C-alpha cells in the first residue's frame, strides 16, 4: 500500500512538472510558454499568443506590444482589443513585461529596446516569423515605449501602431519604421494630447513627419468602427522613400478604442475591414 501511495505521488509530481513545463493551448508540441505561461529570458519574461487556426507551419506576421504602466505582458494576451485583434487576423502577439511593470522610454538608453529585440529573436527560434511584417504597438506608457523602440530599432518595422502615448516631438531618432499610425483622444488627461503651438492638433506625429520628409499637404477623413467612437483621420503620403504617417483623433479620453488595432491590421495586411 505504501509503495502504491509513493508511486501515485511521484506520478502526480511528474504530471504537475510536465503541465508547468509545457503550454497545452499552443499549436507547437512541447512549447514551454504560451498564453498566460510566460517565456523567461535573461531574468525577465514575455508572453506570446498564437493566432486562431494557425497550422503550425505558415509564416506569421508579428505584433510586438508594450503594455501600459503597472501591467505585465500577461494582460495583452487576453485583452479583447489587443489579442482579440491579432488572433483573428493570423498575427502572432509578443508582449514583453517591463521592469517593475513600467518602461524605460525617457532616454535613448537601450535596456528595454534590447530586451524586446531579444524577445523577438527568442520567439523566432520556435515560430516561423515573417520578418517583412513586424508591427510594433503599445498603449499609454507602452505607446511611448513603442515609439522608443521604433526610434532606436525601427528600420525593420513595417508599422508603428501607437495608442495614447508619444515621445517628445524633438526626440532625435536614428531609425524609423516604414509607416506610423497613431491614435489619441483630445480629452486624454493621463498621457495628455500633445497639442502643438497655437493648439495645433497635428503635432502628435510632428516628429515622424519631419523625419520622413513629409510635405504639409495631407488628406482628412472621418471614419468609425463602432458607434461609440468617431475618428478624424489625417494621412500624409508625400513622404520620402514611400513612407506614410497616419493620425487618428477622437474627442474622448485615455483608452484603447474598440476595433482600432484590428482595423489597422486589416489595412496593413490587405484584409477586408472587420470587427472585432
């Protein structure tokens, strides 16, 4: 009887270790981390969420997403407005966790940029990543961190998708993405809307317009995904090297607008617009 009890205990422990060592909701056999199970790297961690229906072989576009202040990479992978957008569109979501749940975007020091780059490289050892379709996004403090990443390591980034957070428009950026898409609320009182001189509403993307050599001429349109939010979209296409800058402005405050990330991915991936 004692032998059977010990054997049962050993099998239970083995099963527990196995369940902790692999992530059962991953398509990849034996994948050590996925969803709420973090991937550990250099004493830090990041989270990954595979797209729905992925065949385990096809190359995946990637969205590297930086969480808001006080959060971790575990939040984006179950957030309906973030992973809800990526997993329905065949995009692999990678979400690093900031040290002390925040980001070092204030200066050009590369601690978090370097770690996020390593997280991409580490994920690429397990997943077939389409390096021509790497999107970098973030919300709030995470949006400012996404700007910093694009600023310091953005030459291979297909698009920056930033929600309610920027860097100082006079920041010196040695690199930059192929396209910038930024959304901000005029009533934001957390990461205040960065009005320019004389209340200029186009100022939030002044840095990228200058860096890309965009002319003053741009188009203006009004669009929406849901009845809740209406965006005024400003688009600059007369920029150097075929680059493009898009600014979406809404009247409300500090939040991720429903459907905004999904709509940007639809447009960037050449998909029919959908929601969610």
